[in-house]
C-alpha cells in the first residue's frame, strides 16, 4: 500500500507520505505488535474501538488479549471479559 499526494506538495509532506507508506508495507509482515494494556476497571468503550485488540492483564483466570465486537470486550474464545 502506498500513500500518494500531489507532486506540488511541500517536501515535508512528500517525506511524510513516504514514511507512512514504508510503515504500511512493513506492518503485518511477522513483526510483533504491542497491544495497549488496560485493567478490567479501565477498559475503554468497546463501541468506540470495534475490531480492535487490547491486553487485559487482570482478567479472571489470568492475562488475556481481548477484542471489541462493537459491544463488549471479548476473549479470543468469544466470552465476555468479566
């Protein structure tokens, strides 16, 4: 994926577009991605973060990744984080 901008754009904008394009090309190629960590008491609004992943360090049963289905934060096995 590449970001394209007008050839008339300032040099800083060209460099920015090149940097973003480079990051997009390398993301998802086997590099680890750090998930934001939120304790259960401070989980962000699941409706605002649909399709996003977080880390819940104090989930019942131990630390787990969780994803938002647009309503709740769910464990990978689709049970709600309690």
